């Protein structure tokens, strides 16, 4: 799972790059990327910490992915979906192990 802190550091680096770039189109592209990464960092930081909440988030992102035709949005949603699924696996795995140990 991507770290919100690392994404925020990349956003900061991109903001510095904007200030040193003269080409307006390149500045716009960098700003768009920084904005996308900032949004992703906050979405990842705010993913629920419970299995049910994460499952709802995964379902939500899956539905959004199916509904969008924009390729860039599809890439972002695919990555967010992967992050949510990884967190889901991290949270649900220890519970499964605990149940198995108790049953034994």
C-alpha cells in the first residue's frame, strides 16, 4: 500500500518543480499531477480501519471504476482500489489467524 506520507512528499517535490518551470503547459501538467497525488494521499489516509468500512470503500471504488470512461481516472481509481484491497488484506489476515489459533 502506498504511504500517504510518501505521496505528500512527492506533492511537495512537484510544487517545488512548478516554481522552477517556465513553460506554462508543463507547469499545468505538474500541478495536475500534484493535485491528483494530494487527493490520493488524503483518500488513503482516510481509508477506514475496520473490515466492513474497507469493504464498502472497495465496493465504492469498484463501482466508480466501472462507471468512468476517462483513462486517467481509471488509472487513479485502479491504484486506489489496489491500496484499499491491500489494507483490507492486512486487516483481515490477523483476524483469520487469530480465529484459526483459537479453533486449534
